[in-house]
C-alpha cells in the first residue's frame, strides 16, 4: 500500500528555499486554519468522504471529487484493501494506519513549508475533556509533533482553545485540565511565537467560554477576565513570556472587539472572515475579485478603530455548496458565497499581506490568517487535491499561487501608516 502512494509523497513545490528567503525579509507571518476530518480514524470516514455510511458524506458526489485532499483515492483503484460492501467511492486510510497518516502528514508539512506558510492553526477539543471520538481531531497535530522531517521544525503550530460547543460544560476545573494539556504543546519549540517570543494563544469563541464559566456553580465559576488572566498565569509559570492572547470569533470579530478588550485579550480575529459574498443562487454571488476588494474595505471600515489590535483574516475560498444539502440530503442551491476563483485571483488576494505590513499598529503581531488549509467541503482549502486517475498527480494550483506571491514578497513602500522596515521583534522563524 505505501509503495503505491510513493509518488504523492515525493512532490515538493518548485519554490523550495525561496520561502525562507522571503521569511528573512521580515514579511508578516501566515497561519492557516485546520479542521482535521481526514485522518481516517473514527467518524472521519463518514463525514467528508463518506467511505463508511452514517453521516453527511459531503464530498461523496462525483462533482466534488476534485476537492478531496491529495492523499485520497477512488475506492475502485484501491485493490490492496478488502472494502466493506457499503464502501463509498472515495478512500483514505481504511483500515486505519498510523504509519500512513504520518507519511501523508509529513507531505502536508512539506507542501506548507515550500509554499511559505509559517504555521498551522489546529482546532478541536482537547482529548482530556472529550470521549474517544474527540481524539481523532488531535491525530494530525500529534503527527506533526512526531514528524522527523527537517521541515517539521520550521512549520510551527498553535492549538486554539476550543469554546465551540456548550456541551464542553467548562468549569474552573475543566479549564485547568484544558491548560494542563495545552501547556504540553506550548512548551514545544515550534509553538508559534510573536512580538519578541510571546507565545501566540488563540481562543476560539471566547463568549462561549465566558457564558459556560459564569453559569458554573460556586468555586467553579470564572469571569471572562479571570479566564484570560488564568491563561497568562499558566504560560508565565512555565517560564515563558507573557502570551499574546487573541479572541477568535467565527466571523465578524470586530463586533466582539470591545468585549474582548474588556476581558483582557491582546487582539481579535476571525476563524473564516469570508467577507464580500452574498446569499444567492449557486455561482450568482459576487466574483472572487470583487470579494477581495470587499475584504480590504471591511478591514478599513469595520476592523480598524476598535481600540484593539487584530489579526486580519483572508479566506482562501467561500464556496460551501458541497455542504448544501437539506435534512433529506437534497441539494440546496442558494447559499452565502462568492464565486470560485479564476487563475490569478488567489494570488491577488495573498498580496494583501502588504496590508498587514503597512498597518504595524493595528496589526501589531504582524500575522494574518487564512481559512483554510483543509476545510475542503465547507469553503475550500489550500491543501493540494487528488489528481486524476490513474496517475493521481496532486493538483497544487492554489498553493502554487500562494507560494509565488510569498516567495517574491518585499516590504512595501512607505505610506502614511507603514514603516520603511519591518517592526522589530514581530517575526519568529526557526532555522
């Protein structure tokens, strides 16, 4: 099995080493959001690929096979596996193999490093607070930590503290357990740092943490401010610098900026930030280029002036029609979206890295995020996709555009807000 997948695991981009040259110029850092539903473990076999029955199987229809990650295969071409009778048309890593997951994750790291991506933003509840199914979302993170390839020391990561669901039922004790596990990651050398080695700590949906903690009883209660203070105390107690704590909304984080500032966050951001779309029939939304203009306009008019710095979000795509099915699994043709990019559109959007460099006060961490690396059904991803059989050469179209821009980037010309050279201490690169 592993021999048959050798080709897809040995396909670095042409921009190898150019990424490091650009990093040394002091360009802003780029972090990409991850949602790891492709490990092959547990319910990941059901939700996205639909190899096993039981959940939505978003990418199962043939029209979406060009969106699946590079390591997948058509089931009919996987002769070395005895497939279940009900197996769907797309396969990856069934039965589960940790060795195969490690090899594919190593190649994801190579792709990201070669393109100039600085760090991954992982999501999901920490294992100590969930049942066995929650562990599946940690597998790719642990594969990155376990990786022995040289690039694994250069692509950094963060694990966003997960406040997505009320089912987490956070209390003071459960926050302590969450931080016990999180600190094991933060102390690792390739946890992303900003602004003179401050650990970057992202908190996904702070309002949910606050609500659950204030609803706890007795000594288990915490306020939103106490929660942020506790994070800082734990990180500094480990001998690390005061963390740069960022409140992350799903979208429209600027609406929460005042609250985040009150609770003690250093900055705010979005998970997706898919501005510029509208609710419309499929492919009748704004063009990708129009949405890019709208994103910058949103930063200028909505993000700025909130009295709190921010990490700008740049969505790679916003085209969630693979997930547009109703309760009867019939297609829904009207959704919020903008159109799929044309060649060069994503490169033009990535050039918005200039916006970050030109706003060193409001973007003080000199970081921007992208949704996403592998939200392949929900919106679109940068991860190379499965090529056409029988060669299955990975399609790197979108990542190539990112790589080209980041490799050629130079600090922008001086403007009223920018500086002639990068702000000191904003970029942390491990060589």
